[in-house]
C-alpha cells in the first residue's frame, strides 16, 4: 500500500475481487453456517485492513483525483460513487449497495463499513476534510429549484416537512403524522431542502422548527417533535450511511450551525456562509435524533409535559454529534447518564434548563414562541451568534469528530447487538401499532 498510487490501486482492486468471489461462492449471509460466517468475516476484515492502509497513504491523492484538484464540490454520496468508479474495490458500487438495500439489515454483508473507512480518512485529512465540509454546506439542487416558488409564495410542501413564511419567520413543521416524525432518508432530504430554503430566502430572519399534529393512534391530535430514527426502516435495511447518517450531520444539522455556503462574491469578504438564528419547540418528546437536533438550535422552548432522551445504549448506535455537543450543555456526568444509561430529562425537572431555554404549559406555549422569534431578529443577533458558534465548536474539532463517527457508526450498523435490538424494537412496534415507526412496544417511544 506504500507503493505508488497506481500499483496500490491495483492491489486494492485485486484483493476486493478475491473477497467478492469468496462471498459469492458462499451461501447468502442468512443461510451460512457458523464456520462460513467466520470465513466471510475474516475475508472482509482482511480486505478492510488493506483499504485502511491504502487510505493511510493515499487519501489526499485519491481526493484530488476525484475532485479534480479540489475544483469540484462533491457531496458524500457523490464522492462515494466517484470513488467506486475510479478506484474499483475501494468502496461499494451502486449495484452492490442497491442489492444490499433490498435486504433486511441482518442479511447484509455490511458493505457500508467500507464507506466508513473511506470517509474516516477523507474527513480526517486537513486538506480533503475541510473541502468536503464545504461541499456539504452548499445548497442542494432541489432547494435551488424550489427557491423561486418559495420566495414568491412563501410556502413549500415537501413529503415530510411543511414550510411557510409569515413575516420574517420561516415556520418548518415536521409532518410525518403516522410515525411520530421518525426520520428516514426521505425526511433527511426534506429537512435539508427546507433548511436551505430558509437560509437562502432574504425575506427570512429566523427559522422555527416544530412538530405537527399526529395521526398515530397513541398520540392522535397531539403535536410531537420527533421520535428519532425510524427503527423499523433501519431493521428493514432502508437507512443509509451516506444518505442518512452522514448527510444528516454534515448537511442540514451542520447548516443550522454554520449556515449555507454560497458563491456570492459581493459578500464573501465578510462571510462565506448565509446564517440565520433558529428556534425549536418541543411538544410531547424529542427522542434520539430529535434530541440531537436541539443541540444545534439557538433557542429551545419545551412544553411542560415534554421529555428529552438519547437512548443510544438501548439501540447500540451512536447518537450523531451528541457525544460531541452534549457535554458543553449538561456537563460530562449528565452526558454519560443520558447517552450511556438512557436517562430521560423531563421538562419539569431542574436539569432540563441545561437543554431548553423556556418551559411553558400548553396555554402559554404559542405566545412564548412568538416572543422568542421576535427577539432573535436583527443583524446584531447574527454577528454574535457567529462568534458564539466559533467559540463553542471549531470546524476542525467538528471535522475530527465526524471522521471517527463515520467509521464507528458504519461498524455499529452491522454489529450483532444492534441488529438484535433493532429487530426487537421493530417487532414490538409492528405488534402494538402496525404503523412501522420507532414507537417501541409500550406507550413511550424510543428512537436513536
């Protein structure tokens, strides 16, 4: 792997081909004997070690080739696709991923782990990593196509999100009514589109995110913020490393913090990004990914009967960037209680004030929201917000965290304990509600 790039590339390709041939000769993953599973895992791990060694030496050369010397901005999915074509065997092809995604999570080979290895090295590079972060901060083509409509009408309806501008406030309503706003690939796409539109519309000064009213039988007619990752979708193999887990953190959540990157030369001398302050309103609960999301907001308002949780230990996955951001909000001891032990934080308890700014009964909630969005309007808010975010979260520290997250989360997706736990959650959910969301088996949902 320390040979020149051409020879090392060929070695990776040949090693990956041998492993693929071995896997093809074995029965499908769900039908293998214990000995066959051990044989497959040993081959996969040996090839992964080779890929990692290759990237240890050649990351910047690979990235420069894929982006034409960092003159092209490729998002994570585009970059992975380009790497599969230019460096056969380094990451899975679209055909391999399509075949995997047709299978339940428990029956896959775990090819996304190879993407995790790749992105760990790219994000870890002080040359390639910042360029990829910038690529992920650019507006999506979907948002740019919808921007004229939003600017003219002040409204866009997406599959899982409704966006409406009233005055200087853009109101983003999460509207997966049947699944308690449990996130999947579609909702990540819709959320990033909506966040881009808010940031790109000059008429908007503040963004507001709130859950809509549910049709889910257990919470019918109630507003819910978010139940986190859709565990039934994960169990069925429908949660993607690039289109969900990495895109979510590096895309719309990072844009909430840093803003959207534009090519406006008239303002670039002052700021490379367009930023807005953001307010979140938590009705009923913010579980898992919903709770993660709150850590990127400037102001959080909660209903008095709401609660927050990050049940990562229950599900076995990593709760996004929460391990990076939560400690500065609640401190190291409470962070471990919340992430490692599954502690819930109820809005009514004193520690909730470390995560939310205001708590109100339902009768006072709407008035508190309007007061908050009014306070956060104005250019001085933007300037101070920028400096606070730089002080709290340096781009390099965030990038280093995300580099390790890319690998560790990809491994967790295919770990036996995660597959077993997600299968139990999914079966319990289907048995109790039939809705296919992450509501769990009892009255209290659980989502990552």
